[in-house]
């Protein structure tokens, strides 16, 4: 797996997390949040550009708080970072 693949997998999982938060299926959202840990460990060993690291750090800070979904904006935040990471992976990895 390349770093680009790992970043894209994280982006897809963020979209899935958003979908499950919207439908109030937090147990499924947590599964995909935990999956992202595997991809993050791969990225840490292989490395990515600084542009991607900044976005990744912000996105993963959201992902760590999956159980705190009181705000209506939370799914939108996940969708936004999924989109950002998708584009960053294409441009900078």
C-alpha cells in the first residue's frame, strides 16, 4: 500500500463515519474510526508531505471524538475533511 492509498482510505472512512453519524449508528462509526489507526501507522512509517500532514492531523482529531456527536455540523465536518484529504492525496502524495 502506498501513502496515497492510505490517505485515500482514510478519506473514504471519514465519509463513512459521517454517513453513520447522520443515521445515528455510532457503533459503526467507531469501527471505521478504529480502521483509520492502521492507515495512520502506515503513513507514519512511509511519510507524506507537510500539506497532507496538517489536514490529516485536523481530520483525525475529529475522528477521535466520534462519540461526541451532539452538534448537527459534525457529519459535515467529516465530509469536508474527506473531500480535503481526497484532493490532497492526489496533489501532494
